[in-house]
C-alpha cells in the first residue's frame, strides 16, 4: 500500500524513540490510553509508522511552554513518520490534519515543525497540479530566457480605479511583464473590484492590441467562495490572464476550487507566512508548504528575496527558491516569486546562489521609487538581470547602464 511520509524537527524531554511513537500514535489509530478497538489487525493497517530517527543536539531550556518535566535536558531530532494512503485517501484537508493537526499541542513536545513531505505517485492521478506553472507563466507573459519583471501597485490602498489605470498605463508602456494588486487591496470604498478591473483591463487590452503582448495583471480575488468565483469569471470575460489569492487567508480547499477553473494563472501570495514559520521549532517549513499549494494547483508562489525587508535569512530564501524548482510528481512546476524590498542590486547574489532565471522578480518601491520614475525603474531591473547573467558586478553595471546607476545611488545604501 502506498504511503505518505513526513519529516519533522522535534524537541522533547522524553527519549526520542518514545516521543516519535507518541507522534505516530496520536496522528493515526492511538490516543492517550489503550482502547479496546485498537486491535493488532487495525494497527497493522492504519497505524502510522516511525521510519527513521536522527538524534541532534540537546538544550537546557524548552523552546515552547506547556511541558512539566523533571528532566534537565531537552533532546532534538529529525524524525520521519509515514501513513498508509488508506488513512485519508486523496483528501488534502484530512491529510494536513493528519500530518499536522494536534501535534503542535502535545505536551510531549517542546518544539515541533513539519520540514518536508513526500506524497505517493498516485497523487498525480487525482490532482492535476498547476495548470500553468513556470512554462505556462512564461508563455502567457511572452517572456523567455530571463526573469519575469513585475511590480506591486503602490500605494497599496487608496487609489481610485482611474488613478490605478493611469499608473498601469505608465507601467505597461515601459515593457513590464507583470503587475499585481497589493494583498491589502480587495474591493475598497473608493475602488470597487469591478470598477478597478474594467479600468485596468481597458488599458492592458489597448496596449496588447498595439504591441501583441498582454501584460499579466494579478487581480486580488481573495474573499468568500461565491465572490471569488464571480470575480474570477469577470477577469476571464474582461480578457485578463491572472488572479491573485492570499493563500493562508482563503485556505486550501478554496484555493483548489479556484485553481480547478483552469483558465487563469494563479498567483499565490503567502501573507501570514511568518506566523507559520518564523519560530524555528514551530509550524511548517517552506519545502513542505509549497508542495501542498502545488497539489492544489497554484502556479506562482512568493518566496521573499535576497537581502529582503523582512526577517527571513538569505539561506532560507535560497532554500525556498530551490524547493520550488525541484521536480514534483513528474511536472508539477511552480514559479518562485522573489519580492520584499527588491531592486536590481540583489540580482547578482540571487543568480549566484540559485543559478536560475526561472523567477518572477518583483519590485514595488524598487520600481515606483526609482529617481527617474517607474519607466526607468523597470528598465533598471531589466538591465540588472541582463548584466547579471553576463557575469557583470553591480559596479560594472552602474558604469554601463545609467538607469541602473540611479538605482544604485538611491537604494544601494538603503539597508545594512
């Protein structure tokens, strides 16, 4: 019988083997005490199985509260546990409840994080995965051999549909590939979704008729299910190519329902990610997280960026990018979206550490705040990536490209 395997990073005052068995039992056939119905036959078929244990270091203080223990040390380990596919079938919400669920509340653990997971090959027969992914996103945007260059509408909220359309007109005229609503923008008092959609698509369609390239605009459709479906259909009718969803706010089943429609590229924004990941011994790590959204059908997903404005380390960002580019189920491709305080100056380090241009490289302030305006901001980003792939340094690019040089002057010393 096929199995699904999860890898955890744990901390516990118990012996590691005992803690691992508690984890396996709690998330399958067991509970806090023996019960008559848990027969050997039942356990053989449905009990989770501890596959491997790798002991790590010990610490003197617990990472999380809630454990009363006489032990003076807390042990850490990597633990792999597997479940028969019979336990949850191809039901993603129940699978997640199994792999995570009540684990975070068990008193036997002073730390627990889901690090990665592997699903069985038969999942490909039940989940179509991303409809577009990397190659489809490139095809829709008509961009090959370099990152897609994108931006976020700023200010995030407050502009009217007319003001938004005017800014989009400027951006599209620069040759930008991708624009998105901010995650804070849904349907505000002065910018109803339908009005903004109509105003923006008039601009994009007009440019597409002239140039043959339709800029991908990710309209934020996050909301209740019926509302999201109506907005999705409205984008399709208006000639749009992309919808954005706040993944953690909408949830797995809602996102999958939207992805199943199959006509628009789905841009997955992970706002709220910090509450799932920021603490080292609680939550879920990105390699596991992005696989769940790939199964749901998301085409693009945020990964933060090198030297970003948030807490995440460069090592973590690189690991996230590489996890997106790692093949899954023979073709479930997902495009990493690099964002958060980006400008062209981070391109060389991004490329050095990832060796890929399969990215959507997003700059909000890095484009909108360029001294020469958004048009020069877009040009500077394209120059940065062209020079980077050619092996040029930031200083060398600043000597060659005047628009990029202005970016260096403006953003080069912005953060330590």
